[in-house]
């Protein structure tokens, strides 16, 4: 699939952003002929979206049996820890909507080390995909959700980290996080995140506005280097949007 230009979609507020994201997810899942694969993100921005997926309006429209849920990065803490990204997604929707347990692919962040967890998760992704090499014509994911941190990081790919240059591994351990919470992380790399029909960045709130403008203007920041084999969409609320982009 040829890479397309990033699109910027601006919504009125964080609630409309969650609604638009949920509709885009549903569309992508509906288009997937068999299994659908969604790669979730952590942080606080996706919380309204995850809550929305648990409401009657949305839960009845998701084919849970054929939809698989992954996580783009996680903190190296047990899933019940309040810092766990997959734990947050479980609490907000996956546990209450009846998603089959085997469809929720958490990173093994309880034992060993971030590096060992990365190798296990990479093996799990390869089993799901059915091949050891990513084929741009057959993306691993239908949607990859992403966020942007205050230092321009995305997933757990922090500025100046060697993980930014990784071309072979799909998943790597990150011993030192570049910003809070300062716990080791496990993260998918750019090539694995790019293997998607749609990469959907979620950005909301005025405090994100300056950083978003820097990323979109092409500054050398991790979020600017994220790419997608399919569509690349920046879904942003009005408070975070750069000047001159009216809301839908
Ligand atoms: C994490 C994330 C991270 C996050 C951004 C934005 O584990 O921290 O996956 O990349 O998406 O830091 O976080 P907020 O939504 O909380 O601003």
C-alpha cells in the first residue's frame, strides 16, 4: 500500500473526538474480512474512547468474537497495577463487554525483564500474523491508536532513544522511560506500528497544542517519525489544534 499524506481531523471537543475515533474503529473492523486487529494506546487521552466502547450504543456494534486487541506499549508493571496500559483498557471496556480473553493480547510484564517481555510479545505478534516478516501489502493491524507525550514521544519511543532507529525487531524493551511515569517500558517499534491500515493519533487539550504544532511542522521528534503503510490520521480536538484548522 503506498503511504498517503497525513490527514488532520479536528473535532469540537474531547467527547466528539472519542465518538469520531469509535466510529473509525468500527468502520475498520467492519471492513476486515476475517479477524480484525486493533493496537491500543496508553495514557489518559484514549480513556473517553475506551469508556464509550463499553456503552450500549457501541458494545452491541463491535463483533467481539473476531476482534483482537493488542497494546502498542506498556509499562513494565503487573496488569492490575494502576500504571498498566492494558489494565486500564481492561477496566474501562475489555472486561465488561465480553471480549473473549484469548482476544486480548497483553504484554507479559510481570516476570523477567522488559527485553524478555519484548521477545515474547514479538513472538506472539508473529504467531498472530502467521509470518516472520511484515509484508506492506498485508498489514498486521487494522488500526493502531497512538498518543503524543509532552516531550514529543509516542508509544514508548522517547527522544534520543536507540529504539527510534530499530528496523528489525517488532518489539523492544526500554529500561529508562524518558518521562513520567519513570518505570521501564516495552514498546512496539516504528516498523511494527506502521504495519496498519490506519494509524490514528488521538490528541486533546490545550496543553498539547504547542507540542502538536511542533510535531506537525516536521520537527525531529519521535511522533513526527511515526508512519503508516495505510492512512495516517491526526484526530485532534479544537483545544489542541493548530491555528487555522476549523473543527468538523
Ligand atoms: C504511555 C503511552 C504514551 C502516551 C502519551 C500521551 O504508556 O505513556 O502509551 O505514549 O500515549 O504519553 O499520554 P496522555 O494521553 O496521558 O497525554
